[in-house]
């Protein structure tokens, strides 16, 4: 036992020494020892590190500013905006030496923005607003052809152009076509096969990598995702029979509110026309819902198209507003207020017999002017009242003439200076009217709702 004591003491001493040594984290990596050959070089001589995918996506390149208008081999012209149509279509004022009409209808080269003028598509309104914002605030705008000529697009009615703008006088021109691509607000449309194809392709790839707008995989916050067909009033009016019985959603200005119904119209810049529809709300709305339908409001309408037999025309019905669920996609929605009705001037001859050609998604089609003007506001001057019929309810029907045309005017019971107006007093006189177009007995008429809508000579 005495011989084992020294050995046992040595073992205990060794255990104490090693047990008191600090223990390293089992997951820690060993610290490498650098040799002279592995010493870190000065910052100026270090190679640039390749960015991670996340870093690359955040370090975006402004391709819209990376290109400049070409030299003398393209046609160029400084312009101003006449009207905005959608994200890739704008009408510009140009010298008559370029277009005899003084207006060039431009289609942006190399891009295709989602629709916002027919059947509405996701991000269509966003693209349209983007173009409008950039050009409305521009100090100067220039259009450029892809070669030395102003070339038509496939429709034969618009010209393919690059659109450049300066945000300020001392600024550089930016390419709006490419800017729409790099913001994910347009898809490629023969983007690589043109003068600035490389920048277009790079802009598209960057927008996809950054998952912007149409490439985001996210819902468009300004798009209607309900069970109705999203469209414009132009699309609805030009194809009204095809939407009979279908639920639709559209925007327009409330121009007249009478008899539990409203007249709604909207201006289309591409055709330079107003298109309208009447909507019947009956007794199903109150409070906030009725306020939305106040004259002058621009509203979003959701309802079902139906043929109104008694009136001989199509209308929208089934309007609703659920105040406890303001985000319900089927709700009426107020968009703005203080908007004016169009009251487009029209002649009696045109109203009676004129035909118009309108380009639709199905191609060009011919319509009677009175059909296309249905439920819009118009003004007509120089009508001679040939006969007057007053119904028991006080409404009057005036048979009027102007030249060789005959026009029917309907008057609601009117008051002038607080006194009831007697329509018989204007028989044989000449009148000017501001009215809405609607139907009576399967024929179009001008419907006057207020005393301000008629002037007597």
C-alpha cells in the first residue's frame, strides 16, 4: 500500500491539472494559423467578392438611364401629351409635317403592358399610372423611331416609338420603355430584336430576379379578384349583348341620379369618345351606399347586366354596399368626387343616322352613333319643337327637327323660378338641350332632367 501511494498521488495531480483547463465549444471551428504566404493583402489589391443572390437582387441597375438616344439614323421629335391611353400607348401632339392631323398615336416599342382599357388585367392600372406619372411631370418628352421612319404597329393605326423623357431641364433623357420593363410593369414584346435590345433584355431579367410587380407572384392590390368580369365601359358598351346576364365590374362618373337609377359614363382616350350605361339600384341602398352614387363621384360599380324590356335597353342591376365589410370586392366603391359630365356636342343629323367605326378586341366594328352614345351626356343645339305631348305624370315628349333629322326630347317635370314649367309654351320655338341619351319605345331619345338642361330661343 505504501508503494502505491506515490503513484496514486501522481495520477490525482494529473487529473486536477487537465480538469482545470478551459474547455472549448464543441461546435467552434479551429482558428487557422496564417503563414507569411497567406497574409491578407491590402484592401486595394483584394479581388471583388461575388455577391450572394440576395445581395445581387438588391443591387439594381438603372437600365433606363444606361442608354441614350441614337444618332442621326433614327427619326426623332420633341412632343407633348394629348391623351394617355394605357401603359404602352399614348397620343402625342406633333408638327403637321409629321402627321397631318397633328397627333401621333404612339405604341411603345419592345414592351407589352397588361391591359387597362378593355378587359382589365393584373397590374394594368399600375402600368398605366406609372406612364402617366412620369410623362405628366416630365420637363420634356421626345419620341424616337427604331430606324429612320415612323413605322406602323400591327394594327396599322399606331406608330412604334421609343419614348424618352427628362424629369428636369438639366437632367438626362430616360427611356420609358425600358423603365417599365425594369419595374416589372411590362412583358417582353420582341424586346431583343430592336435598337436597345440588350438593355431591354437585362431590364427584364433584373425585374424577374427582383420579383417586381407582374413577376412578384403577389396579388395586385388595385385589381378586382371577385367573381365579376373586370372591364371598361367601352368594352361593355361595344359588346353589351355578350355580357347579358353576367356580373361585371367597371369604373365611371355618375352624371345623373334619378328614379332609383343612375347614368354612368367614362372617357376612352384611344377612341376619343365617352361610353355609358345606366344602373338601377332600386330600394336596396341607403346611407353610405347612396352617397357613393352622388352626381360627380367617380365610382366602382359591380352588378349584373340585364335587358330591361320596358325601356328597350340594357342596364346594370344588383348593386350592393355592405357597410360592415367595406373591403368586400362586390361593394360599390367611391374613387373620387367633383368630376364633370362630358356633354359632348352632337348634331341632329349624326344622332339620327351616323355610323362610327370602333376598334375592339375582336377587330374594327361599325355601330350607330346613337347606340354608342347610349347613356352618355350630350348637348344638341338648334332644335325646332314641332309638337308637344304631356303625360299625366307631367313628363313631356317633344318632337323636334333640325334640318332633315327628327329628334325626340323627353322632359322630366321641371320648375323654373320655383314655378312648374309648362312644356306647351315652347311649341314652335327653337331650343338647345343638355341631356342623357336613353331609349323610349325602342328608339333613342334625349332625356332632360333639370331646367338647366334646356335653353329656349
